[in-house]
C-alpha cells in the first residue's frame, strides 16, 4: 500500500463521497426534495461518513482516527437504515434501494477492515503505509 498523505487518498473516503453524491442526487431529483426534514437527515448521515473519516485523519493520532472511523461506520449504518425509509416513502425504486444497501454494507465492511488494520499497527501520525 502506498503512503497515504491526505484523507482524499483513502479509498474509504472516496467511496463515502460517492455515496454522499448519490444521496444528494436523490434529494434533488425525487420528491424527497419536498420532504425537508428527511432530506436533511439523510444528507447529514451520508455526509457524516466522509466527514468523520476526514476529521479523524486530520487529528494525526491513531487512537482518535479509529474513534472517528467508528463514528463513520455508525453513520453508514444510519444511511443504510434511511435508505429503507427512502424506499418505504416511495422516493426510490427497489433496484435503487438494493444498490444503496450494497454500497452502505460494503463501505461499513471496508471501514471495519481499516479499523482492524490500524488496531494491528502502531502508527503515531497521519502518514499511513
């Protein structure tokens, strides 16, 4: 694995950003745009995934980074749950739901694997090899 110098280099952050972009698109192109509270909730939870990865990375410490990754993983679960609400509210199709669920589960697993990787290492700064 190459040295990671900034949070944008992390695959989990890139995937979290992609998920957030999909939620933003849904919020603009479906009737979710008129469901202001729910729209704000799901945009916040999906954005929280990428934001917590970034914030933890910028803290420069392995322990804090793992803590923020754990929060990001929780936000992925929250977004997954809210995806069911999108479907139940008839804002998205079953196919879109399945796609979002797969992405959220995959992202959660990748975050968990990265936490596991960091648990086995003794990094002290924000440059991860």
